């Protein structure tokens, strides 16, 4: 079983319009709502790929109840809920100028639009609620093969929560993947997760200097891996990603894909790495698979959505080179 932890989930609502015009009433063409948050995206991808997964969410208020219902009814997942008093946040994305594919059209059909996201602040979490979340996760570690810690934290009081969970999982013999940002990333990475995933800006935060080009990114992923993680992945957007482990360092080059929505591709990559870890694949194999999963996710509108048949088609097109 893979446990995913989302400390700052959201009701993720997308409104599709023809054109964004400030100061006017705009009639939407459609609206979609999913349970957002990076850990929930990872859980959806893992379920689509056939992996046993259970999301853990910190949720409160009416928005929290909607998140739980969406995970159950829309995604077919059974979340473990750690309740809080304040309401979970909502994220509204306005997608202007997009064209949805016709019914029956292949993934990737249609036209992308311009996205503008309105993100509410996360709820305030009390020390007691934060401690309860740690206990909720601890109670399920005996059944877990892997703990995935993804996304932002809702408030500064939870900056150290990922670090606490990494130490707890290590004591129980459970491997961890960390994918977060800001102070939670700094504290969490210092706790030495087994896998650390970050983008260029997050790597710059950890190392304290800019990564201006590919050679500096290569040096960065080596430096981060030397700090303790078994594996470090550094995402470079359309350029693929870099990875380093004790076995070597690689650059993964993505296959050509028509991009419908880039949001959630990093979460899909984390899901691919997680699946490869629990199945015991060699590192180069799981990295190629993770890149194929990330590329497959680009062909869908909703974050955390992949089709296994797309992954199978794209996997042979992923190239891997040592550096």
C-alpha cells in the first residue's frame, strides 16, 4: 500500500470561458471540480496505474467535506481524514480560449487555453490538529510500503510536519518521497527522505544559488543527492528531468506530446517513481517509466489523470542518458 499525504488539499474548480474580460459578467462554457492538492493528484495517478493507494488528507469545513466526497465518489478512493476546525481552501482556475476535444477524440485533441488561477490561503491549523495528523499517519504505517508527502503546507505551524513524518516513517522501516516547497522543503529535506523531488526554483532554495544552465542543474542534483536521499529528481519542465542516485546520474528526455495542460505533470512523475519503487524496478527503468507517466498526464485536462495505454505507447520513446 502506498500512502499519500496532502496537508493542504483544496476544492479545485476550473471554469472554461471563451475570453477573459475584466469588469464584465462572463458566461462559462463549462465547469469541472476535482479534489485538488499534489498528494491527491499522485493518488489518482497511482490508482489509474493499478497501484494500491490510500490518500491521507487534512480537511475541514464544507470545502473539506466536498474534498472527501470527490475523492470517494469521483475518484473511487477511500481517504483517511484528519479533521481540522477551519475550512479547507478553494482554488478557482479560469481557462480562457480553450477548446475541449469532441466526444470520442483521442487524448491531446482540442486546443489549450490561458490559465489564471485564484488561490485561497490555507487554513490555520492548531498544534493539537497538527499532532493528530501525525498520529493518523503513524497508525497506518504498518500497512504502508511507501509514504508520499506532496504539496504545500496550509500554514507556518505545519512547516515541520513533513520532517516529523519522514523521521517517523524511517523508524518504522517505511520509505518516503518528499515533494514540497519553501520552509517545509528545507526542513523536510534535512530529515533525509529516501526520494526528493524538486524543480529548479526549489533546488535553488536548498542550495542557495541560481541554476542558470544545464551544467549547473547537473551539479545541483548531484549535490542534493550527496546530502542523504537515495534518489533525487530535478524537474526541468519541457526539457524533462535530471536524476541522481548512488548508482549514477541521468537525464531523462521526454517524448513529443501535444500539451493540453501541464499542471500536475510533476505529480504524475512522482507517482511513476513511487510505483517503480514499490515494485522493485532498477532505477533507470523506474525513471523512464516516471517520465512516460508525466508525459501521458500532459494529454489530459484534469490534474492527476493518465491513461495506462498512453504510458505504454510513450515509454519506448523516452530516452535516458548518463552524465
